[in-house]
C-alpha cells in the first residue's frame, strides 16, 4: 500500500524493453486505469513515468550471462524494496527471484510468454540429442517451480503444460492501434512485416519476395540482430533496394510500429514463417495487429493459423516454400483491391468483436483481486 492508499503491483522483467506491448501497453496500463499503483522494473537507461506507470530502470546488461546473474538480482532487489503486494514476472530466469519474493510473503505471478521448451529444442547451434535433453530438463524445472506461483498464459495451448494457468491472450488494445487508412497507393505496392526479424520468423522468405515480385517493396519492421540485415540483402539480390529493414540497429519502439501501421497503403501483412513445432500452435500477435489495422494477411498454411486468418475471411494461407503459391496469393490482393479491402474490413470487425484486449484485461484483473483477497488480513 502506498501513501496514496493504492495497492502496488510490480511487473518485473530482465529481458523485455520497458515499452513492451504485452507488459507495458496492455497489462501495466490496464492496471493503472483500474486504480492500482503500478511499478514496472525493466532494463533501461533511466527511470520514467508514463500513462500512470512508474518505470524503474535497472542498468541494461552486457551479455546474456550478465543478464542472468546480475540483472535478475537487481530486478529482485527493486521488487523486494518496493512494498508491492503482487509481483508479476515475465522471464523464466526470474524464477529464483519469484521464489524469494514468495518466501517473503508476496503474491507472485509467473507470466509464460513463450513456449520455451520447443524454442530450446529447435536451437540450430545445439546438437539434436542435447537440445532434447535441455528442453526436457527445462520443462521439468519450469513446471515444478511454477507450482509456487499463480501462472498466466499468453497462448491457449500452454495450458497443456500448466493446467492451473489462466489464459491472458495477446490480443490488441484497439484504442491504441490506428484506424485503417484509405490512403492512396504508394508508388510501388508495399508489403509489411512487424516483429523480430529472424530466419525462424520467415525473414528469408520475406526477403526473397523482392525477387519474386519485382514491382513490390518489402518492409521488415522489428529488431534485426547484427549481421542479419546484410544476410537478408544478399538473399534479396538485385532487389535489395526494395527491401527496407527498420531495426538493424536494435529495438524498434512500439510507437514506431504503430506509426507504420498508420501510414496506410499496405497491400498485406506478412507472416510466411517456416513450418516448425515452435510456431505450429501459436496465434501470432501480429495477426491481430494486422487485422486491427485493416491489413489483409498472407501467412503460412498451418491449422491454427488458418483458424484465425481464413476462418475470419481476412487473408490467405499458403505453403511458404511454394514460390508460385506465395506470389499468386499476393497478386490476387494486388489485382483485386476491393476483395483485399473486404478482407481487411472483416479482420478489423473480428478484432472489435472478439480478438481484443478488453476481455483479457478483465481476466487479469480477476486474478489479481483473487490474490489480494487471499492475502487480506
């Protein structure tokens, strides 16, 4: 309890940026709007206050080992001193900090953002037997540790591993996403991808589109790790001048991504990921952002993805390895602008009616109220 009489809730991350869409824009802002005192502890250069949320900076780590050993301790130290009644953490490396906070009498929430087990198994630098062993060990440790916490799940299928977890899905806050713009078409047709730019998220396929579609520009907007942009330009070949990568210097602020959506004039939003176990059952956040922005979607043909994209009539799912299928899908949108606009309109309507943050925020607030009642004197 603060001097204002409000209950303090602390959100803790050693990995994510302080403007993370799920942590800051959805969860922390919703809590502040509901009347809580909200503290976000995250790696940043300086403290800040935004939209009713106090952001407490811990020094950004220099390397993964420093992050896991030093940053996690700093995050825990701030949380311990904060007096927060609920501590909600977002990274598995903060599990030890969560356990210490639990022993100190705090209510603790573990937010499972990712399917870390399949992410470990598909690491290209690990031999397959070692990757499977590491994945199994992590699975057991995460499940065991999670028994000490309330668990929040960012995907429906995570409940297979955490049956006690509460799903709080990553649907968009409609009010902060731009209205679809009836902007005039730009000089060239433009295709948009938002999110981390990496091979496992379809970067190679997206870069290759400038060769398959010589009249189109491809815009990749998101964090692109050192060396990756040059590799993608080599894939683009003679079309590299039409491949625009925004984020090769690091983090792209979420406000910048929102601004790119707001430009209008996009032919489609892209999600041509390779078929991997890690993404097979995920509902990508970018689907719902594309839909909210009125963009038709061109995505990989996987069952869960079809259930979002094609079932809502807001895009086309194709085999990402089939050049003809991919180009035909995009040409269909280019040659039929009225049909493309109708797809975008149906996607927007689906977000307004179903795939929006309001319902998820209510689930999160219900969980907090239950935890506070359990801890009431």
